C-alpha cells in the first residue's frame, strides 16, 4: 500500500534514535582528543631513522648510501654524505650522513625508501600529530628529529622489528664467520709461506661488507 | 492563579503599556507584541537547529554536536558568530539590489505570517476576520523572494534551484489551501481564533479537534505533505538539493545573508506548523479536559515543537524525490485526494450528528486512498523506481 515504506523507514529511524540512548555499542564515535584508538601495527605515516646505541648520532644505521634519496618518487629526502668514516654501532668504520632531511609536506608515505634501504636504517613511523605553525621549517625534519631508537621501533612495530633484528643478527653472524675463516686462512697461509708471500695475504680484505638480500 | 498563568504575557504587556500616555498605548501594544514575536521565534530557531543536529545524529547513531557548551547547547551561538563575521560576497555580475533584498524580503514575509497565529488564549497580534487568507497571502510571497534570490545571483545553479522552488511551491500551495478549506467549511470562519474556539470543547475527556474526524485526518496528512514541500524540507528539498545544485537558490549567498535564508526557512517551518496546529490540532487547547489548567501557550508551543520533531524525523528518514516524482505526486495524487476530501467534508457537514457519517466518510476516504495508491503504484507514478538498462 502507498505509504507503507515510509512508515517502515520512520520506525527504523525511531529505533535508531531511541537505541542510541540505550546501548553504547550503537555509537561508534570515538571522541578523538580525549579517547583514541591504538593505531594498527602496520600503520605508517612518515619515515624515521633507526639508531642502535645510546647516542643517536653515533648509532645511526644509515651509512649515507643515498639509495633512498634516488628512489624517493616525490624527492623529499636530502642527504649529504660525510667525507670521513666513523665507527658505527658495531665498531666498523662507515660513512655517515652529515645532513639527512625529509620534507614531510612533500612526502607521500609510499614506504619506497624503507623497501630499498639495504641497512634497515629507515623505517615508517606511526606518529601523526605533526601539525605545526611553521609551514616550511616546521615540516622539514632534520636527522636529529628523524632519529629514533630501535626500542621505539620495537614498540610501534613489534613483529616487523623482531624480524629485522633477527635478520641483522644473522648477517652479523655470517660476516663474523666469514671474517674468522678468512683470518684463519690468512694465518695458515702466513705460517706456510711467511717469507715469500707476506704482502699478498695482507692485501686480501679481511671482512666483506654484508649487503643483505 | 491558573487564569493568571494562562494570561501572564498579556497581563505583563498591559502592565508595561499602562506606564505610557493613552494616546501612545495602541502603538506600544503592537510594538511590544512584534518585539516578542521577533525575539521568541529566532530563539526557537536556535534551539531547533541544535535539536535537529542532535536528533539527526542520534538517528544515524552519531553523537551530534557536543563541544560548544554543555551537550553542545551553545553551538547555535557559535554558528551565529561565525556567519556574522564571515565575508559577505556579492558576485560581480549579480543584480546587487535584488540580491540584497531577497533574504530580507523572505524573513519579513515569513514574520508577517506570525501576526495572525493565535499562540495562546488572547495571544494573537492581529485578530483578523480573514486571518487564514492573510497567512496564505504572506506565505505565497516567500516564493517571490526565492525567485529573486535565484534570478539575481546570475548563477545556473541558483536559477535552476529557484525554478524548481517556484514550480514546487506553486504546485503544493494549491494543496495547502485546499486542505485548509475543509476546516473553513466546518468552522464557518476564516478567523484563526474562531477556528481554535470551534475545536476548544470536549466530548468526555477527549477534545473535538478536527484531526479526530475522517476528513480532518485526511486533510491533516495532505496539509503536512504540502507544508513539507512548501518549506523545502526533505524529502521535498529539491530546490536546494546539495548533490545536484550546490545549494540551490542560495548558492551565491554567504555570511549573514545566508544566515537570513537559513532563518527564513526555519521560521517558515514554525509558521506553517503553527497554522497546522491551529487548523487541525486544536491550536492552544489542551489535549484532555483535565489538563486545561496548564497554560494555553504551553500547549501551543508543545504542539509546535512536536510538529518540528516530525519534520526532523522525516528528514532523517526519507531520501529526496526526483522532480518528476514530485510533480506527479502533487498533481496526480495529493490534489485529487484533497478535492475528494472537500466533497467528503461537505457530506460530513450535511449528514447530521449520527454515527453513519463516520462510517460513510471513512469508507470513502480509505477506499479512495487504497485505489489511488494502487493505480499510481501500478502506473509507476510514485512507486519504486524500476531501472531499465541499455542492451
């Protein structure tokens, strides 16, 4: 009959109206600044740089290889490579970025820098409350602002961080073993033909850089 | 005491006016009443906007505004400050004087309608003999201002919105008038105070409101449909259909002129609900004879707010009609049914006081409703839309 559908619809809205006062489950609104939902583990906003030791500057995993800078689609990363080498967290001498800036007003959160980084040095952050009064300077983050500890990384992405740590440990073990083998071989060789080929053994690089896969 | 409470505003006005010399008293009385109307209804407007936003939110399982003041009650004030401080933009190619006058004319015309509404016992600004006629004359002039707004803006969306508004308002104006004529036929007067008096007596504890008769119920439903269309409320909000026309006839209005349109729209809603209350729901009379001790103005405003709530409820439920559905519905269903209702009213008037007239009138109206509904649905004039796709 004509008008039946209207009455049904009115009953439905009336049910919603009354129900929203009775049952809390109906109201899905989260009143944001006071209440907040924990972000999903795979949430990503902007990149940050991971460091290992207590000192952020010394512990940065980044070796300024500049792959992320080249791969970045909107070109929001700016890196200056150091002239000298400094020992990293493991103690190996490495280049380091004297300047590492990300313009987050340009960044499109594509995560390509994270994909291409061979050193697990850049990861995605979940911090989203980045509003600032300074439109240009405030959104250009330098390496000090970008540096965050591995503990922080474990806190925001526990599963991923555990995988990364396992991989790094494996690589370290592999390179240690290789270094040990190379050192042993060198020692044997040196012992066998110490007088004749002393120089050739010394030129062989004792350690090779682990590049991951 | 009860009589004093009932007449408190009238007595207050008399007390105030008594301070003035006798020659100025008539003017002062009118000015005071006007001031009261001009203050009360915009206040009610603010409250209604809040109620609407909260109510619609609840119907959609949201919270609605709740940040400004307790329960978001100060939201209308914040909105008012916002619209007052916003830039007032007039398009370069607009017809500036007409563009400026349109919102003013709308609000003035709508306010005029309140002059004849009895808001309580003895609480009517001008007790005209032809009050109903005056009300409809003023109501019709809102169409002019809507068209002025649409035409002077020099904007295709505004013009389309205005065209739609005028087509819709004229179509439904006919229904609005004809459904009220039924009441005039029974009450025998165009004066709104007399129409209320005619309904203000009781059979046992129950009131003799016109809605509790077959023709009155039918007339009220038709009146409600026409009133919704007349005030451009959902589901008849085509003139400002934001998905098609940006904002319809007030697309080019900003700042306080937009606020005036907004105010005018809600005031039109109040005045048309007030008239519906007066014609069919017994105006300021109490719903049961044992409740007459509650002041009459409380009853009027409660009925008004109840109608407003139904408006909001419908807005929360119904989607917008298409233009052809709107026109078909007006001319092929509502208008014929209203004309039939006039006949039934005449029959009711001349069939005497027995129970036969209840049976005969109800039977005719129900049969007509079912048959017209069935035929209309069958021909798809106002049924669900059937989609035909290209092969």
